């Protein structure tokens, strides 16, 4: 089922004057941290700031004139749409782009900028899968060709050129591991196919967000599954169902799948920016975030992480920081019920809070009788270990509480 290496090499020639041959860089910070040679394949520096231009352009240019004469359609969480839009503009083809309503504004604006007058953007549904269904319905009603973001052999061959470039640029050394994000599975299928034929000893690690483990579950069950719900935060790798073609290929080429919590991904985004001034989107950070879970295996090895994209909206940075702090244990939210006694609030400040604990949110949930009501309290800690003594103090001094990170429904509603 894998894509033949010659087909990927042909796609590389097709893309030579369209997609950048992006750099692969030895990262000193990560190499020191993991005592390994960690190389970053910088697809965040691609012309549309993700690898998706490769698959989109290769797919479109392998269609016949008859197939595209009525216009073409795509569905995307953002990055494929940008590659599709630029391809439409370069080839002077009319294109229709379906994206979720929840797509970050930055990605929507980029699609319009790359496509200019050749594309029309339609925001439909809450997830990629919703937009995909709308796009297919539009295609069928108007007899148009659908340019699939991952489940198409020409798309996969285009994404596989990332693997061709990695092996071309690092031909002087053996590559022990390649880590890459998995959404629908197009990148992993393409890169994995090329490595399977040209560097079969390399272990290919696919990485998904914990909130959208569609490939992980599919591989565990031996068939494509559709998740009931997903966390859309890592929008570039959040699909309810992977492709049928990509699933079949990934069964053959992936060594294993690694799940990474969304909060860990956020921590990695901030670390990359603060240490190396590298700006990545959540999906682009997945491959690097996964290294922590394999640090013993990769020690002393040659490792490539595909930085798949950098289409991040600056408006999301506060949310990214918040998710990171909560994951690292440096921020907690509680619903605290104050004891039925005068001065309870003063007691909370004097007796419960530690010397380095900082209240960053305090909101009464009752409008009357305030000192005996419940309050939503957000607290930042200097060290993650400081949370335990704070909770012990609340119990000792008669404050009952709910720790919101342990109640997802309340957390989403109140925070």
C-alpha cells in the first residue's frame, strides 16, 4: 500500500519551483537537553508556513483539464487551505475553500491573501469533519473535483517530498528516529513510505494530541474509527477520523503513535519561542513535545523532528500560556466555599496562601452574604509543589473546595 519512492521523487521535481526545499537544522538547545543529535526539518519556513503546499499542488497538477474546468474544492482546518489557495492563484483556477467556523482568524486571512480573486472561503461547521461533509456535498451538487488534504495518493506523494529532502540533506549520517505530527495521516504516510524504501531502519514516530487520538485508536482497533468528539485546540492535527488510504499506509510505516497532552504542546511552543525564537502552531510543536516521552530511547541517536507549521494567531498566545501553566502545575483554579464565620476571607489570605502564592482571579459565585459564599479562585504558584500545602491548609482551616482540573465540565464552564 505504500507510495512508491519514484512517485515521491517525481512529485519533488513537480514542486521544485513552487515549494521551498526547507532547511534541516541541528538544534543545539534540544540536542543538549536530550543528549542526542536533534535536527529540525523547518516546514514552518515554507512559503505558506506549512508543508501542505506540497500535497495540494501535486494533487491539483495531476488532475486532467476536464476535472478542473468547473473549479475545485477543498476542506481544511487551515494549512491545506493555504496551499490549495496559493495553487489556485498560481494556476489560475477557481477554488472553493471550506473551513470550520472555529478556524483561527489568522489562517482564514492567509487563505484569502494567498488565493486572491481565485478562491472563495466558506466557513461551515465546528470541526474539520463538519467542513469536509459540506465540501463533499457542494462537490457532488456542482460536479467539481475535490482536492483531499490527506486521503489521496497524489497528496501523499507531495507530502512525501519532505522525507526525500530529509534523506537528501542528511545522507552523510544514519537517521535513527523521525517524529512528525499526525492529523489525517498524509504527512506520515508520505514520509513513512519514502523512509520505508530508502531508510528502513529509521523508526517513524507519529504524534497526535491527546484530545484527538484518531490514528492511535484506529491502529489499536485495526480499522478506521470515527471519534465521537475531539479537542479542537491543536487544530492542525484534530480530526475525528483519519483517511482510509493513510490508515493502510501508516499501518505499514509507523513504528508507533505517541499522544501528547495539549498543555505539553503549549509548553513546547513557549520554549521554542523563548530559546530559539521559533514560532510554531500547536500542531507544529507536537513532534518536539513528544521527545520527552522517548528521551531514554533517543539518547545518543540521530533524530529528526518535522516542524510542520507556524500558522499561529497571536491572539491565542494568552490561552497557550494559560494551558501551559496549568499543565506544568503552576496555575490552579478552585471553587472555594468559605466557612460560616466572620473574617473567613482574611483567614484565607493569612492562613491558607503560601508566601509565594499569587491570586490572579477571584470571583464570587454568590451576590449576597459574600464571606460565606463560594468563590472561583485562580492561583499561580512559584513551584508546582506549592499546590499541595495550599490544599492541605484549606482543609486544616475549614475551607471546602473543588479542584477544577479534576472536573472538566466545571472547568470549561467557569474558566
